[in-house]
C-alpha cells in the first residue's frame, strides 16, 4: 500500500523532519516562555497604578512588543538574517531558526501574559502588601501562581502559532516538516509528502493543545 | 516550695503591671490625617483632618454610609494608601514616616481582613495561612505548627487541605482571620469583614472576633455600615461622615444619646423607630385598664437583667410586658421596656420603690390621665 500511495515517502527523512520540528518548537517555546513572561511582567508592573509605575519603560516595552508583533514572520526571518548569522554562525538548520522564532513569538506571548496578570484579583495583591510582602514575593508567590492557568493556556496558543512559524522557517532552509514538504514534496511534485507532512503537523498541534489544556485544567482551583 | 510561691507572686506582679500599663495606653494614635484624591482637575477629600485615639485591647468600630471614607481611612492605617498629611502611630512606630523596608516589617505586626476575603485561590487553606509566615521568614517546621494552631483557633480543623473555592463565605473569612493572626499582630484591621455574609454567618464571625479579642488581647478596628455589628461587638464607636468623625464614644452612650442625625439613623437600624413606639404607647395608655405602667430604661445593665423575675418573686404582683426592645452590647444590655404592674396597689408601690432605690435601672411611671 505504501508503495502505491506514498511512493516518494522516506520514513527516515520524515522522522528526521518531525524531530527537527519538535526540536525547534520546544526550544523556541522555552525561550518564548521566559522572555514573554519577563516582558509581560514589565508591561504589567510599569503600567499606571502598577507596583513599578513608570511611563517611559512602559512605553519602550510596549513599543518593542507592538513593532515585533506587527512584522509578518516570514519577513522577520529575513530581517534577522544578519543577527542570526552573528549569533549562531549560520542561517541554515534548526538552530538558525530559533532567534527569529523567539523574537517573533515572545511579544505575542507577552501580551497574553499581561492580560493574564491583569486578571489577578487586585485584592489579593493588596492583601500580600498588607502582610508586608516584598515586590519579588508578590511576583513569585502571588502574581505568577494566581495567573498560572492563563499563562499556560497562553503558552499553548503560542506553541501552536510557533509550529506554524517553524514550517515557514523550514521553507527558507531551517529544516523540519515545512522544509521537507517544500523541497522534497512541493518542488518535486511529490504531493504525497506534502500530505503526510500536513498530517504530521496536525498531530503535533493536537498533542500540544491536549497537553496545554490538561495542565491548565489541573492548575485551576478556582 | 517557698521559691514557687515567690515566683508566682513575682509573675503576678509582673503581669498586673504589664496589663495595667497596657490598659492605659493608646495603641493607635491618628493625628490630623487627611487624604485627597485628585480626579482629573478636581480634588476629592476622602479623609478630612481626622484625629482619633484607639486604646489597647478594645474593639473600636467605625460606622458610616457608603462613600464616607471608611475604607480609605483604614487603608491609611497600614499605609496601603499614602496620606496627604497628618500622622498615624501604631504602638511605638510612626507608620507615616517609616522607610519602605521598615514599613514592610511594621505591616507584619498589623493584621488585616477584607470584605471579599482576598485569599489566594491557588493555595490550600493551610498554605494561605502559611503565606504571611513565609513572608516573615519563619522556618518550615515552625510554620506547620503555627498553621495548625491557627486552623484550630478559627475552627477549621479538618479543612486544611481544601482550596478556597471549596469553602463557604464564612469559612473563607475564618481563613482570612487565621492568616491575619499568623504573625501574632497587636492590631487587627477589619474592612467590612462581614458585609458579604448572611446574618447567621455574620454573627458567628463576630463571635470569633470577640473571642480572639479576649483571648489574645488584640486591638480590633472594625469598619462597617451595619449598626448591628457595632452593637454586637464594639466597645467604642466613631461615626464617620464625609471624611470626618462626627460623633464618638462608648457604644452604650452613643446608643442611648445619639446626637447627630446620621447617628440617630444608625441607631434606628437596630432599635427601630423610638418615636413611633412612643406614639403607639400613648395610644395604649388612653385605654381605661392600663394603670400602673412603668417605663424601664436599661443602659449597660448586666446585674439587673433578671429584674422582671425578681419583682415577681419579691412582691405579690403580676407583671405584664406591654412593649419594648432590649438589645445586647459588649457593655451589657441596652433598651427600653414598658411593663404594667397588676395587683394590690400597696404591693405595687413597694415594687416601684424597690426599682427606684435598689437598682440602677432608670424608671419612669407613665401617667395616664383619666
Ligand atoms: N483611588 C481612589 N481614587 C479616587 N477617589 C477615590 C479612591 N478611593 C476612594 N475614592 C473616593 O473616596 C471616597 C471615599 O471612599 P471609600 O472607599 O473610603 O468609602 P467607604 O466609606 O469605604 O464606602 P463603602 O461603604 O462604599 O466601602 C469616595 O468618594 C470614593 O469615590
Ligand atoms: Mg469601603
């Protein structure tokens, strides 16, 4: 059956491509999570009536976030070519995709983090202040734990966007399923490969969505 | 043996001295406290040149209608709100001039509970109570011990591992109280602590607060808009209107002789409309049969509460209670009772004389003109 319908498919190549997609997604997700939370916290804390209320910093962070969110991802990769080359030493392969992936996704996630933090009950933050909590205590023991379900569903949404980004990055040489589908499938008219890659990506998306929903649900004791 | 007795005597002297000096001192001194909010161009004075002294170990109530500035005032006490001018001193610390770091330390000695409880939903009951201990840097094993004590104190034994979402409002406030007491504060600030609760739960929380006040000698500042709360637990009360205190004093005094219109309105909340009662009574007295009617006024009575049954036992008369309202306060019973004495006129006169001379109940013989 395989020979008839999937004549062009090479399982070893498919496996390698899937692995690269996972690799790029997970590493960029970790980077996005950390940078996104930092930016989101900064946006929240420096906002009006925030703990670190600061118009200038808030404006700068908001501007950074908005600009990088506005650039289409495919253009962002091209724009970041010199930076990637400097940082990674090459513009090819899964590692080369990471800076663009993180810079593309972190601002998006930062906004989701900010929304999640704004949902935290002001009264609870005030109660912590009334107990004599330091700002770091408020961040790590109140704001982050209390917004955790929102942070997790946010990172799930971001992960799915990132899987899409890795495919785009693949087309310009980063490897992964997008790369495989384009160079080995589309360009050689081997549409069975394009089809299998699509299915593989759908499965990956479902896996991330399932894990994300499960964790968010587990965490939510409200 | 002798040393034991000696030590006991010493300890007693020490305690007496300790409590006597405590008794006399003010824990909270508020001096010309003002807070202005600017809303665009306009300035709004939420707390206006307010001075007040709250004594150690008392339950001090502050009552006022919505917008009077009560919440702003209580938040100024632990500087959740920065005052525009004036000063707050709690214990030996002038809160208004402390550095940020000292303020954080001072806040650990000031408990606070809230109308909406403000518990962390992500933590269990025990972890919520442990939170202030974590802030104070208490070690893990000591923390666990203290949490268990507090859980028992507020009557939540067995619910340690529950999350706030699994508790009723009253239970949530108990967690709030336990959390506020964790670091053994001297002062407990309560902002509408019972306003989100039904009347029965309100009473159980108020009872808990009184028992804590007695057991720990804790000073409690209680903000409310319900006179019932003041009546039930407070020793002294201040009435707040438009950012100022318009009347203050012992709860009984304020209940029996309210001066300002706001205060009268609040007293009506629990005592009903006394003017109306009066009119009703007068009508009653027009009736031929209503002779020998007494109006008994109880103010802070604790010894004379059994007066009616005493009269029935001591004198050969029957007592007919016509109307009245007695309410209990922290300082004893307060209220008015109309009773009719029935029986031999000689016995009645003796009973009237007894009330007049032997008890501290204020009495008035209601004359009916026939
Ligand atoms: N952060 C703020 N900014 C501007 N105005 C405020 C602020 N906080 C309170 N106010 C104003 O101060 C006044 C007093 O408010 P406060 O909350 O102290 O009243 P309250 O007596 O506690 O009322 P309630 O019984 O409704 O809680 C109100 O007019 C309110 O609008
Ligand atoms: Mg209020």
